[in-house]
C-alpha cells in the first residue's frame, strides 16, 4: 500500500447536508453503491477519509479543502444542482484550487459530455463514429433529412443512457422529428440524431495518463430481443433489473470475437483516449457491424466506479482487485504528468 493520505471523497448529492454528515444511511442503499464502494476501498487502503456531498453550494467544497487540507480529492461528482452538464464545472473548480483530484480534466469532461463535439474530434483523427446531426432546442424544427435511416435520437449532453428508450430508434424522418421534439421538451437539451449501427455492443475501459492499460472487453448481450433495432442500450436495458431479467439482457466478458478484433479495438480506444486528452480512467462504448467495422458510440470520462459496473469488473478480470483499482486512480491523480 502507498503512504497514508488525507483523502476528500466528494460526490454530488440530491439534497443539502452538513459538512460533517456521515452518509451511513445512504451508503446502505443501492443507488449509493459507487460512493459506498469507493469509500470502503479507500478505508481498506488505510487512508484518512473525509466525505462531502455537494448539492447547490460550491462554497462547502472550498471550506472543506481550506480547513482540512486534503492531499487529494477523489472526485466522483456527476453534476451540480442535479444537472449532469455541470459535472465539468466541479472539476474546473478543483483545478482552480490547485489540488490534485482523480478522474478526467474539466476540458475532457466538457468534450465527452457533448456527444457531437467528441464525435467531431474523433472524426478528425480518422476514428469511425456514426454519421450524425444536431438539432438545437432554440431553432424551429421543420424536417429531418439526415443522417440516413434508421436513426437513433439522444439528448446531446446526457449520460448513463438517460433519455434513451426503444422509442429513440426511428425508421422515418417524421418519427425522428417527433422524438427530437420529445427530447427538447422533456430534457430541455439539444438533440443529436445518429445513424443507427446494427451489430454487437462492446465496452472497453482504459486506465492511465501517459502509459495506458486497456482492460478486458465487456459486451452487452441482448438475450431474447430479436429485432435488430431494439437491441440498444436503453436506460432500462442498463439499469432496470426486472427489465433485464425479462429480456435476458446480460453484460459479460466478450467472447467469440473474430480474430484480430480485440487488437483493433485496443488500438482505436488508445488513439481516441489520447485524441480527447483523457487521463486517469475512461470507458468507450463501441458497436461492431457485421462487416467488422468498429464505431465509437460514446466516450465516458469518469465512468461509474461501482464494484459491479464495467470498469471495475474488467479491472478485476485483469488481476487488479477493487481496492487496488481505487488506489491506482489515487496514484494517477498525484502523478498526473505521467505514470
């Protein structure tokens, strides 16, 4: 184990709490698994840990850092005031305070949170992404003429498949138009319309700053869902246990891959990681079409760190058990100019 550190574990909270609040009650609930898992791993590693939940007042973060002077902040904030797009602002704040913190830089969080911006950068670097077009909520919608059908309609700046359902896939431009309007009205966000890519869905996790480690590949198996256009990672397909059980949806370690495919995915994800100036850890959501073409669908900076989620499962498969994974992320924060 590395030396004992003063670690501030900071996360977004859906309500206000006192700085001294211990979150013992919340950490027993499934929705708080990530916070609880990281906390226990930090304890296992022997660190001196303070907890801070932030809702709508960033001053509590300043006060905590100024008074307790942690060596490093373990940042798992996914938003501010329940707005995921403000995730980047929390990291910017930590950067301005000049304290080491885990996870992606604020610039990388901004880029990855904007599905169109990240795809433009990847395209510039010759990395294949679905054809796409964005539709502003502030402009009058008349028609949808691109990309080619079928398409999938998503909120432009949202995570964890929020806003994605079976109704997100459209076979006509009229249906796409209706879904765009739905996204504008229900989420208050711009919409991105992407060419639907039929094929297998893979998840590739990467850890590191300069020296990168690509972890064993995971795959979402769609079980009893036979319609190709219904085989998508909707919010329910990811997070609703009853829905997953009903349709036989499972996330497993990838197998039966064509020769050379994993090597190609590794190269593409490393290239994308560097192109987007990512650091610490990230996860790529990929689709591989029947003709072997690899598309990056989403780039997840600071993906979920719960023990049962993709990154931690892949790390364990590689021989990096959970507490060591969390310690590695701490070490990367303290040495963010290289490994």
